C-alpha cells in the first residue's frame, strides 16, 4: 500500500503524542510504502525547530519516506481543488497524493481529511477511531 504522509502524521514519528505508538506500528508494517511530497521536508524541519527537536532525527525519518516533486500542472490543480478552507500547502499535498497514485493519505488534519474525501482519497488516522 502506498501511504501518503502529511506533516500532521509524520510529526508523530518525531515526538511523542497520543497517536505516536499507533503511528509507529502502522509505519513499520511490511506492506506499507511511506511516501510524501517534497514539502514534507520543509514542514518537518520547521516543526523540529519550533519544538526544539534534533534535525538529524528529521533526516533519519525522511530517509524512510519516498518524496515526490511536483509537476507544473500540480500547482494549477491544487489551486482549483474544492474546499474553501483548504490551505494552499495542504492542497499541494493532496494533489501530489493524487498524482502519484497514493492508496490513502495518513493525516490528522481535519481540513486535509475533508479535502481528501472530496476527491475520493481514503484517509487513515492510526490510533484514532475512523470517521
């Protein structure tokens, strides 16, 4: 399964939160191929700075995630994505997940979950009851 990680999910692999154990278990499954957009690196590094985390931990985490770049048309499609409350970078994440054929998006962000639902992408939140 190609599972697209957004920052809300990947951050749980950097620092302990309520869902961290479930997220680690999910990420360690043999049938899971963790993928993300190149934006994930910037967002995780900024998260680490805000939380006083070690950048080498970010690098180690990113080593286990296949990061995908954007095509020029992804910016147009992300800009036209439904959802008046969807933020620009989140729209780019969703568009990247669609473009690479992700099977699901791992996110704990409700706006991302709503956007994924509107474009037919299943979402998973390890450690939380599915809605």
